[in-house]
C-alpha cells in the first residue's frame, strides 16, 4: 500500500481523457503512487454528496498498468488523505473538483483538456513534465481566497444556508423576466438600491470568469479583495466596486419584488424569495492551489484571451 495518493477528477467520455488517465496511471505505478479516481459526470447535478447510480470509470483498464487504483464516490470527504487532486478537463471540471478538494484542504491542480481552461495550471501537451514535477514533489502550494456565503430568510436571525464559492456567487432573477430589485450593503451600511438582472460577488480568482463578462475588472489572483459587479443594472450608480478582503458584502431582495436565486460557482443553487438576504465575506480557510511554473499572470491573460500585444518593445 502506497503512502502517497493522488486523486484524479476527470471529465470522461472523450478519447483524450482516457489516454491521459492511462498515462497518469503508468507513471504513478512506476513511482509507487496510488490513484483515487472520481468522475465528475457522476455528480453533475451539483450535489457532491449524492451517491452515483452508475460508475463510468473502468478501474480495471487502469489497473492493467500496474497502478494501485481506487474509484470513489464523489463526496465532500472523497479527497481526505490524498496528497493532491489532479483535474483533467476545463474550468467546469475544476470547479467540480474544488468541491471535493476544499473540504479536506487538499491542494488542487488543473490540466486543461477543455477550451480556455483559465483555472488550469498546465496544458495537456505538458503532461510528462507535469507528472515529473508532481511525482518528485517539485511543486509549490499557494492559497487562493474563498468566499463564505450565508442566506437568511425574511426576518430570520440565523442563516438558512451556509456555503462557499471559489469564483463567485451570483444573485439573479429566478423568473428571468423583469428586473430584480436589490439593495447592496458593505460593512453594515447601505450603498445603493437598483433594479438589475442580478449582481455578482467575486474573488480575484473569479474576476476573469462571469464577473469579467459582466463588465468587472481583471484582478491579479494574489490580490486580496472582494469584487461586486451589478449585471445590467437600471441605475446611475451601479458600477463595479472593489472592497477590502475584510468587508462583509450583503445583498437584500426587495420584499415587494420578484424572487431570486443564488448560484455559487454555477454549482450550488439557493432559492432567495423576496425579502431574503445574502451575506458574503472572506472565508477563514483558503483553497490550496498547486503551482508548477512561474508564468506571470499578465502572460496568462495574453495567452488565454489572445490579447494583441503587437508593438511592445519592453525595456530598452
């Protein structure tokens, strides 16, 4: 029995994933590293504690490589005892894997098999180099800010729901028609009331995701701050705000208005009836993020978003 275990969360169903999984199994078998596998397709409903009805990973295929392979149910304790979690897929798969890694404080690293893959640390063509670094322990772990989320029903003192978000929490109109009447609050003081399609509260990591599409600024991931971005607001003052990481951001839905819904990382869905309140603040615990390179964040922006840099001469 190996004293080292890597968890792998894979978006299966494509030849590239099967090939990549087999390559990982072969390398881990040679190095005496055990594998624990989770298929994100088994918990695509957004409830990681739901036991899957089917198993779409055939462990025997990977065991033929000599690897010590275990297939586990996708639960919030699935990553406990693992050294790290490797994600094979795009950003959606990464956020699903974070639901398993975060509760056990296990470091997480993405290998992009999707399209943009902004959250991934490496591309699939670098798989051999990545495995060399992971197996030899030549990687470092950084902390990424996470948001705690509490939802209170009208008049309730205690939260009905407590959860978290790595990228963002989105408050939006449940019916998709008309506007949602919102009041924003920062550190116990009202800031602005307006009608909108919704509002996002994001981390620096999430600033390049939904918040970016809604008109928010790009924030470097080592920055500690909370980003508030209204979505299609009908108001004179409804611009994005960057608050202190120590701030507590609250959003209330007008009692006489429409019902809303909150989505954390597009995964965890919370009903917010008219008159309810959501409070968002920095979590005490960060998500642990595996780094294997030293690429500047500016270079990542240029590469992932295909930004034009023609004419740059740099320092003379």
